[in-house]
C-alpha cells in the first residue's frame, strides 16, 4: 500500500518546487545586500529599510491599497445590485446580461484597458488626472467577478424569506437590505476580496488609464526594472517577499479558522 | 501623499454623485505654477546620499544629494524668481512609451526624449521652441547656455528637422555612445572593437545583443556596410542612416546571424549576465556600460568597454517643451526653462552623473567644477598616469591625468576621445516608409526567420 503513494508525492513535490522556487529565491535575496540575483551577498535588512523609508515607495504602496479598496467597494456595490436585478429579471433579459457579463471576464485585460482608455479618454475627453478613467476601467475589470460570485448565492437562497418579509410589512427596499443582502453577505464578502485582489494585480488597465504621476505596485515595478538603479529594484524584492508572506499568512489563518468552525 | 489625497477626494465626490463634474485636477491658484515633467525612469538624482558619498572636489567644494533635484528646484525657483512652482514629476520606460502616453491622453509640459523622438515631435509640430533669451549668456540664471559642451552643442545643431536645427527646441541632457562591454580575460580587445564580434563564432552563445530594433539595426547596418565605412572620406552619417529596401534586406540577413550567434536578446539582463559570467560581451549604451563595469568591480570581475571602430552610434537625450502644455502660458514656459537651467548647473550635472552613471551634456563653461569632478573620479597621481585629452569636449584646455587602465574602462565609456566621436553618427528619425520597412524586417527576424532558412 505504502509504495503506491511515492509517485504522487514526488510529482507533487516537483510541481510545488516549480511554483515556489522562484518566489523562494526572490525572498532569499531580499534578505541580502546583493544587487543582482546570483551574486554573493551577506545577510542584511537594507532592502526592507529602503522599502519602508523611501517616500516614493510608500506612496505607491499606499496608493495601490487605497485604489484597490475604492474599486473593491464600488465594484461590489455595482456587481451585487446588478446580480440581484438580473436574477429577478425575465429569463431572456437575464441571459442577455449574463452573456454580456462574460465578455470582460473572457477578454484579455489589455483589450479592456485599451478600450476603456479609447472610450473615456480619447473619445469622451475625460482627463486622466480626475482618476475617473482609472476607477471606471478597474471597475469594468472587477465587477463581473463580483457578479459571478453573488449569482450562485442568490440561486441557493430561499426566496420565501423575501416574500415573508414583505408579508410582515417590510417595504421592498427594506426587504432587500435587511433580508436579501444579509443572506448574501458571505458571497458579497468573497466578491469584494476578489475585486480587491484583481485591482491590485492589474497592470494593463491601470497603465492605460492612470494619471501620469500615479503608480500602482504593478506599473511601478514594470518601470523600475527598466532602470539601472539597484537600490529601488532590490527594495522591490523585499516588497514581493512581503506580499508573499502576507498571502501565506492569510491563507493559513483562513484554513485554521475554517477547521475550527468544522470541528469545534 | 498628494496623489492619495486626490484619490480620496475623488471618492468623496463620486459618492456624492457628482463624480462627473469633479474636475479633480490639482487646485491651481494664481500664484502657483504647475509644471508637468516626464523623464525616463531613474534618470535624475533622487537624493538620499549617505554622508560617506559626499564628493569633495580639489578646491574643497562638497557636493551631496540630500534631497531630490526636483525638490531642490522648487525651493530654488521660489528663492530666485519669487514664484511658487509645483512639479508633477512622472516617469516612463522608453521613448515609445512616452509617445504612447502623449497620444493616449496624458499631457506634459517638459519631457526628455532621445534625439530621434525629438525629431519626430518637431516633425509633428508638437514642440515649443526655446525662447530667444534662453541662449543669452549674459543672463545670470542661464546655466545651460553657459555650461553646455560646445562639442555636443555643435553636434546637436548639425541635426536638422524641417530646416530647423535641434538646438532651437532641445537642451541636451545626457549623451553617449553604443559599444561593447566585454570581459578582457575572455575576449580580445581587438575583437571587441568591431561590430563583427557579434558574428564571431569564437564567442558562440557568449554574446548578448539588444532586443530593440533601432540599436540592433544600427549594429547590423554597420556590419553590412563595413566596406563602405572603411573607405577614406566616407560619409559615415549618411551610410549609418541608410534605410533603403536593399540595405534593410542585407541587414536582415546580418541580424539573423547575430541572433543565432547570441546568447540572448535583452533589454536589461545583460549587466547581470556579464557579472554572473553567462556572457562575455554585450552590446550596451555607454552609461549602462559604466554601471556594469562598476557593479562587476564590486564582484571582483574586470570588465572593459570598447566602441566599434567601423563607426558607432552617438546619441543624446534632451529636454523639450510640448506646445500643448506651455503654449500661451508665459509663467509655465519660464518655469520650464528655469528647470532646464537648474539641472544644467554644474553641481546638478555632477549629482546626476554620480547618481545615474551617464555623461552630462554640461561641461560647465567657465566654471571648472565639472572638470574637477572628472579629475576627482578618474584622476591619478601615479607615475604611469597618462594624459587623456578632453579639450574638444570642454571647449578649453582639459587634460586629465588618468590611470592607463581607465582608458579601456569607465573613463573611456563616460568620456570617449574625439577620434572615436568623429567616427560616430547620430541615427536620425526614420521616415514613415523606412519605419515600415525596418519594422517588417524586425518582425521577420524576431518571429519568422529560422537559421536554416536560406539567405536571399
């Protein structure tokens, strides 16, 4: 019995090495004073110091987070009400909305970004400095994913509760806010986090629609790797390592929590 | 933080339902001039030097970049002109990125592209000429007019677009050559001093070339035309700007072979490949060359720089004002020109050179500071020190006593001698047709041509 398990385990090890080794190398080098990967260096936290003391980097990180939260909230609101509206529409309308919702999901980001830029900036002449193209563009990217998360929760929901609320003299508005939304809360929450992650991840939409003086982590990194100056570049290794550690911590925490919920 | 504050403002406005009306642009009051500057990434001193990095010149002057040059300029402008200026500084990756940003809705007042992009912008009528007073040497703050290297100025003036010399629009910032960084323990200097090295089977898969069409086209062109270039009295500039269909076809063959012989086509990784010894020679801009040599030195590896003898590329980047930004706005134009002058002060030029490793177009004129800086970095008092003549560039007698070792290395990369520059040509902006031909060639090389395919 035991012998049979060797091959799958070896295979898994290979897969995970392939996935995590590059990140591990980067994380390792972020703790050295080497200026290039592959160079010999000594242990140092210099990169983290640069990361937390350079105003330019801090601004960029803070800007990315604020943008992600803003886009996350707006997309969640839009996507949730869109889903509720579509769900209770006539079958034909719902199918139409569903199909149109698929387009930004399937479409390449670069196409979405470029189209948003052409429409809002070139045709409608909205100034990029207003942040409207940026937020609208990222919302176009994130909202469909929120919609996709909320729709299944809606179909699982017991609709009699909504009718019961109406019978108990709720206005339709009250019924939606006090009853339906509460039922959907977990799906809305995961939609929100998807939107935040997508916004932080996005490069193409941002690069086409952002004001010139604003940078997110991804657009900043792409430019910074083109320069010769190594101090900022190595500080970005530290940032990558940090993001990775945070992601791991979140995943572990979520797993521990769900395990506790399962076996109290 | 300002940007974030603006983003938050936007959110407020949006949530209030008046997002459409929010003009969101920076609040411009009458007495503050907003100057939108775009420059290549990491192409200006951003300050933050350690005290140990302070440059002490022979006359006791100390230079240290504490704050960024942009912030220093804001202070200086208020002090000297009595007006507030707010610089919105942004960066881009390549000249083409800048051009795309400009077409896709970003507007700037002052940008710093390379010579060919400047020519393209002049052709498209997008630039505002420098004011007449800009070149008036009498004016106290006209550091550029006073400090620019007469040689570089002359070369820039020789470039014309629509009958107008480049100097009408552009103030030189950094300049350099295209050459080969090589590991002298593996590569002969003689081999490295020719573009032929990129076809040399002796260095099979030990070379890197640029993954950028203009640079690699130039190298291929120099190889394809080496016989013509070697002739006495050849018009180097004309030959190295040849983009006829016949020439482009020849170059395509050459580049296909170069690609086959190269370890990689890169835009950034060559510095690393040289230090980690994956490559022995690499096609590089002089400033990146200085950087690679310095980095390798820290790692105990000796690298050298050579400029191909058949004729190479001389390039420069310059500051130009965009007319949709500064036109009809005197204050803005004044601030833009003041910025050019501020970063052309000898002290600013030195800070930039120290920080980014490229060569400034500023040699200081009557001010000896830049010359002293070159002496500070490269000067040697050893017995074997050799005279290195840079009088042509400084426009006055300027001979550096340098370690002979430096003649193949940083000093040579940063400050080539006149005979080298005589054999260098500026690659002008391609015409639209030429651009189409060259792009097609590049697509062929990158995507379709396999090495086993027959030559034409």
